[in-house]
C-alpha cells in the first residue's frame, strides 16, 4: 500500500478513540476471539486488536505478546494509520522505518507485521487488527482478505459496545429524570416510542404512539404488541421474531405494514432494542417506529415510473429500428430514404417531448394533435380540429403522432394540402359505450387515386396504430380526398404490436 498524507488530525483521532470509552478496559471475549482467529488464519504467534492513542498504543486484545500497551515511538501500527486499508511489512530489518527499533532488535524481535485498519464510520483510523511474527514472511490473498474482514468485525464490535454503553447510560439517566424523560418522549409526536415487558406486553405508550396508531396508553397497557401488526404477520410470528432478534443481536429492524386502531394500514419504519438494567439483566424491549407511508408510496411510484420509462425506451428503440428499416426498403433513392427517416424520427421525437413534459406515461390528445400538425400549418384554415379532452397512454401518443405525420406528409405532397384551398377536418369523440373514434378527412384537394404500391406510411397507419388503441385503423383513398378512421379505446396500456 502507498503511504499517504493523513486526512485527519491527531486531536480528531484521539477524540474518536475516546468516544468508544475503550482505553484501559479489561479483555473481552469478543475481541480476544477475533485476535485468536487472525493468528490462526495467518499462522502467526502474535495477534492484536490495537488502539493507537497519542502517546501509546493500547491492546484491547492480545495473543502471544504478553503486554497490554507499548509506547507510540516503537509502534508498527502508527505507520499503518498512514495507508489505505492494510500495511504489510515482510521483513522489518529491511525497512528503514524500523532501524534501531527495540521491538525488532530486542525482544520480542518482530520481523513480520501486517495491520488492517480499524476505521470509524467517518473514516478516521483509530487502530489496527494486526498479526506479527518473529520470522520474515508474506500473506496470501485469502489471509489479507480475512484480516480485513476481521478488522471490520472488530469495528462492528466497537460500535455495538458503544451503542450498548449509550443505552445503559440512557437507562441510568432515565431513573433520575423520569419526569423529564416522559416530557421528551411525549414531545416526539412523529415517533411512536413503546416499551414492552419480556412477554411482549406494553408497559409504556408515548403520545407519538397514540397519534400514529390510534390507541391510547390506557387502552394498550398490559396488552400484547401483536395488536398493531397485520394479521398475516401475526400468523407468521413476526412480533416474536422481532423480539428474538433484539435479544440475540441487540437490534430488531422493522420495515413493514402495520395496523391502526381503525383497521387501516400504514408503512412503518422502526427498530426494537432490549432494555437492560445496570447489572445487564434483561428487563424488556423498547420499540421505536415512525409512519413512513408517504415515503414508501413515493418510492413505489418512483420504481413504477422507472419501469414505465424503461418500457417506453425499449418501444422507442424498436420503433426507430422499424422506421429506419422500412424507410430504406420502400424508398426509391438514398436521398428519399434519408428525408423519410429524418422527418419520421423528428415526429417520434416530438411525441417523446410531449411525454417528457408531462407525467411520462400519459398526455392530452389535443397536445399530441397540435404538436404533430405544427410543421404543416402554413396558413390559416388548413386544419379544422375538434374533440373533447382525453388522455392517451405513452404508446398511443407515439402511435397517433406517427400516423398524423404520415397523413400530413402525404397531404402536402399529393392530397388536400398540396392545393391552396385544400384543408383537413380532424375530429375525435368518446362515445357513451366507451368507444374512441378519431377521423381525418381531406377536402378541396386534387382528385385522389389509390397508390400503386403500399409504402411504410400506409402500413404504419393501417397495421401498427390500431393495436396501440386496442382497435382498428382504416385508410381510404376517396376521389374527394384521403380519409382515415381509428376506432378503439383510450387510456389503456397495451403491448406494442410486432
């Protein structure tokens, strides 16, 4: 590992170590076990859980060394604080940093050292999980990985120890400040704070719990806490599992639906922790929960919108591929294909812009028609548009936009819009039978003759648009002008047509 300039001060490190209240404490089995595992995995006679203070390093756990602290001046671990994650010194006699170090040239004659950093949640290094040997050596990749994992577990133990100490301190203060404590609890109306006995029966019920769950403290004292769990969670034994997790692991997480007094459900985020006295006797549990229904629903909506956007993007890519492929196959020249592809993709982009400016899943039909016809409004009175306010799905927005583009393009080249007095009547309706009808009728143009071959535009109008509306589209080349009718339903998402 490369040595770096420290991103912390010694005062910050010292403060971080003291926040754990760990210096000069007696050995504890949890840390001794970690050191023993490190020695066995790495095959070394010495293993330490070392906390590096300003003037000394204190060993919370030590295997094979025989002392609980050493001066900082001779410390290997102090050098480990300056690297990323782990410092490995295969042979200290060949490392100039340890020239004259009594730990190397006198007992215990350390030749090999490997130390994995112990870092706080804020990234401040406070010590190492380290192994030492009297002989030069190397660690393989598995041993290094295990040493890093053990260092992480040591930090977890330190955090748990600090959390437990904080809980004990809170309980001691609660005995001396019961009235003040109750005032604080009852003022936290956004949180339900509930205490339970060993059998899971309610022993206290905060104002926040009453506000969130609906039961008063008088109604809940002595009752099982199961009552605010859903029926299915009660049947699955979730309340007992939560208490068991709190007892065995010190904390039971709770992210699920709960039940109020009136039977309604809400999404709660909370935790259950064991209550213990000064002698570490288990008294019961404290449960803290908060109503997170709005946040849960917002996350569900975000995921649904993400899925919808992904689906829409896939459909758009498929549509672009179809536009390019079909335009190339039906065009009589490269220039014609280039122009057709460009204008069709522009029409698709306009449809996507409408969706982007709204919910992303629906848009008003009036906006779709307006934007699709915008490039072709060369004068007043060319389009007569009428219809009620209706919402189209994302698929229907794209399908109708492309159909209108093809119809308008054809009208400009060959139909009503190719003549000065020609115009197009566009109308739609939503009948009482829930049927959607959309009509395009050209008039005042040159006489119309059916095309000799079916192009991509005609196929798109007749075969692709209809399924988007779960209906049928028909195109007719009448002598008086082209007509198009779409009959189906609106606002219902259907699979993309092949």
